[in-house]
């Protein structure tokens, strides 16, 4: 085993929660579809989690958790930050969304 190869750690649930709390409005939907490769059907299902108070956090955490579960060991903090930076370049999330995760 090569000790020079560093294994990246899977993203923590608390980091997903921080991101979800900043994915307001419809940004969570666009992020899920464009960056996380979550299907429209799954996004529609996650949208039901917003009820009854129409809270985007509930839907955002659902799609982020789905992404984490699908990606397995590839769901690293570094990968999540990379996806968030792409979303920022596309103009629908702010740079502070990936600060402190």
C-alpha cells in the first residue's frame, strides 16, 4: 500500500446540513438536477418534503443525502465543494455556500 496516496473522507451529514440551509428558493432544485444528477422525478418527490411550511431546507437535505448515498465513498467534501463552485460559476449560488464545510 502506497502511503503517499491520501484517501479522501466522505462528506459528513453536518456539512450537508450546512449546505442545505443555504440552498434557498429554487436553487436546491437546479443544484440537484444540474450538479448532483438527481432525476426530475426524485426532485419532485423531494419537493414534497417541503410541505407543509414550504421549507426548502427539507428538500435540499433530502437530495443531498440521496447524492451522498449514491456516490458512496466518492461523496467527499472536496467533490461537494467542486460541485458548489460550478453552481456558483453558473450564477445560482453564492460563494459563501461552501465556506466552513
